[in-house]
C-alpha cells in the first residue's frame, strides 16, 4: 500500500488548520477578548500569525497538487511569511510600545519587499536572478526578527516574574534566534551563489532547524501547563540538590557536636524535598549557638559562615543557597590533616 | 519537627488544645501567618500575647516565654533567619496552647533579668513539655504550609486561605 501523493503536506496542512481553529476557540474561551484592548489585540494578532502558518501550508499543498511553477510557490510562501511576521511584530508592539516608531516603515518595507520578490522571481523561473528577491525577503525577515521581535520578547522576559512564563518567553526568543541564524546563513548562501562561490552551509541550517522546531512547538503550540510542569520538575531537582547539600552540612554539625542528626524518611524527602530543605535549615540554625562553642576549627569556620547569613533581612532563598554553598565548601573548610611524622631521635637519625 | 513528610499523630494534635469555636473566628480572616495566629490565640484566651525580638539571647536559647498576671510574652532571638524566628514563635505558642506553666514576672521586671531567669530554668530539662510544644509548632507550620502555601512560611505573604479546610485539616470541622 502506498501513501497518496503529497500525503505529508496534506496532513501538515490539516493539522495546522485544526490547531488554528482550536486556538481561535481557546482565545474566545479564555476571555482574552473581553479583558482589555491590548489583550484583545494580542490574541487576534497571535491568532493571525497561526492563520498565516496554516495558510502557507495550504498554499504549498495547492501548488504541489496543481504543479505550479516554482516561482509562484516561493513568492506565495514569502508573502505569507511577511504577513505573518508583520502580525508577529504587531504583537511585539503591544509588549514593547516604544518599538512602534518603526511600524510604518516596517509595513511599507514589507509591501515593497513582497512586490520585489514576486517580480524578481517571476522574471527568472530558474531562480538565478531570483536569488536577489530571496535575499531581500530574508533580509527583511532578519530585520523584523532582530530589531522588533527579539527585543520585544527580551523586554517581556525581563519584566516577567512568573517562572513558567519566563521559560516560555525564553523558548520563544530561542525560536527567533534560530530564525535569525537561518536567515543570515541563507543570505550569505544566496549572495555567495550570485558571485559563483558555493560553500557547505548544511551544518548551520541543521543547528537552526534543530533549535527552531522543538522550541517553536513548545513555545507556541503547547499549553501553559507544560511550562508549569517543566518549572516544577526543575524546582523539584533544585530542592533535592539543595537538600542533599544542606543535609550533609547538618550531619557534619551534628557529628562535631556528637549528637544524632534529624531523622527524615527517604520517601518523604523524595515526595516533598522543599519541606525537607526547610526542616534542615531550621535544624541547622537551632544548632548555631552550640556550634559556636565547639573548639574544632571546622566548627568555628562553619559557625562564622552561619553567623554571616543569620540575618532576618536576608531572603529565605538566599539563606538556602548560602547553606548549600557552605556545605559544598566544607571540604575546603576542613583543616588539612597533619601528616604523621616519626619523632627524630638519635636511633633513627 | 514533624512536617507533612512525617505525618505523625502530632499534626492533628491541635484538636486536643483548641476548641472549634476558635477556628470559626478565624474564618473571617483573609490571611494566616504565625503572627496572626498568635493574635487570634490571644483574642481567644482574652489575654494579650506580646512578641519581643531580643538580640543575643543566652547561649542555646532562641526563644522564651514569660508571663505577667495579665499577659504573656514571647521573646525570640532577633539575629536569626525569619523562618527560624517564626518556628521559634510557633514553638512558644505551642507552650501557651498546651497550657505549660510559664515563669511569672511582674511588669516592672527588666527583660534581661527575665531572660536570665528563663535561662536558669531551661537548664533543668523538661523533655515532655518541649516535645509537646515542638509537635504543636510543627502542626501549626504544617497546616500553614498546606493551606496558605510556601510564601506564608518563607516570605510571610499568605494567600487567602480556606478556613473551613484549615479547620478540617486540624480535625476541627465537627
């Protein structure tokens, strides 16, 4: 059994349309439209971007089914891409209003680029001179992404306080950095091709593709719960690592004071590492005054370090990090054992 | 400490010390921190509880409790992390809730003299009372954590709790 012709393109276009419709329903359902003007504009523009992506996939399918000339395929794709990026830029203006100064220039340049691309590609079906049009398209996309999209998302990233949203914005930035890399590589490729030089650009294209595809899918297609889950998983392992270090510090202190350390069940620690960190921190500070009395040089060094971070003005997170650092430094704080030496006597002289 | 990872019987022990009416009064509150719980216990007992941050308590001592004829004092070490200070306050509150006898002073007694009295008494170990207060401190913190989230414990910024759930968790929903 063989798959029908252009089956992959058909499935891709179908899935993208399903996603566009689902996205539109989600935009209506989550109340973005009713929240405020900015939220409404962002939701509509973002939906427009998805619409452009699905439209590009459909045009590609139609072109292949009707066996259209390649210049039509390329110019159609380029124009839809320009429209998609103009809508992305519109979303970015909502995130960083100061970038709006370039809006008219960007729209005019986009329209001009679309015409030039179509003309240059139409003039030369073999795409020899059409590479100029392609280079113009790529340079335009490069400018939009580098001057508007990345700065806007970077600004949002700086202002955002919620870790899942920060991670999502970082993933979006990575997608667009990959696009910049792709475009720069492509421009270089086309310009060098014009003057008759060929170079192997496949590695850079691969890097850009490997970065762009997973980051695009996760940043734009997956629900927010995915990022919440990733952040929770990350925090879980961070807490487990912090507990590992702090627990070793607590055990060292208890050994120095010759008292048993707090017992914690392993299952409980694995289930609630954050609580385990909290308990260990309190247990350590409960012993702070006693460790100060211990004459051992290691105990004195630990005591000094604990004294430095015992202030109520320091944040809990800072204190946890500092305790983990002290635990890691214990190896360095531990005095070097004096090598055993044989007393010098007349017999062994 | 017996947090959620220990889940011992001590975490439900508050039901033996506080009546359901106590938590009904808390339902009108929108936040729940250790300090607010201290205020609520004071209101319920009709006896003020004053918290005093004191720098350089004697060696080995992070918190203490004294009483005058008409009020209780919780003294805690000022130079210690906030979470540790809150734990100390919860521990001393545990002593008050459990009705452990406190050193009685007069309003005229200087604080450092009161602290010196406490220090002398603390050398005579009262293991059972300390364990009971520690269990109550853990119970308070466990449900503070479960109802109000981590920020209530680590940053003293509690989100609005569901008091009925808190009462249920504490076994006070009857």
